């Protein structure tokens, strides 16, 4: 079984920083925030490095046409694309599952 490289986009890194900042400021728990962001990142990297195709396509017509998949990680959703030629997974966003993710991802109709 071939292993995929997992790369986070700048927006995905910004999302992790936002998660950390939110937990740190709202719940006054910077240590917990850092651990949670690290756990999310590690889970994404571990699960997507083997058979990323097992995760369903995003349930949005435009995102599906662009090859976006999604996976749940704790109470967040990671959106990613698979670049088969390079055996790479590119994580585009990491968004809290209760947020309106359709407004945060690319869509030419918006």
C-alpha cells in the first residue's frame, strides 16, 4: 500500500491557529488549545497518509467537481484534495463542524 504525503495549505494552518486562539481566549486554556490543534493535525496526517480515497466527496456540487473530499476530526471537518500524480493530499481547510462551511470554501457562484 502506497503512502501519501499530507500537506496543509496556508488556510488550513490559519484554521489551526484560529482554533488555538479561540480556545485560548474564550476558554482561557492555552495548553488545552495547543494540544487540541496538535491532535487535529496529527490525526489528519495519520489518517490521510493511507487510502485517502476512502473519505467521501464533499456534499456540494462545485466542491465535488473540484475533487474536494471531507473527513471529520473530533468536532471539525477537514476538506482536502488528492493529487494522485504526486501521491499527495492537500488539506485546504479545517473548519468547525457547526460553522457554515459553504461560505468559507471556494465557490464561483458567491
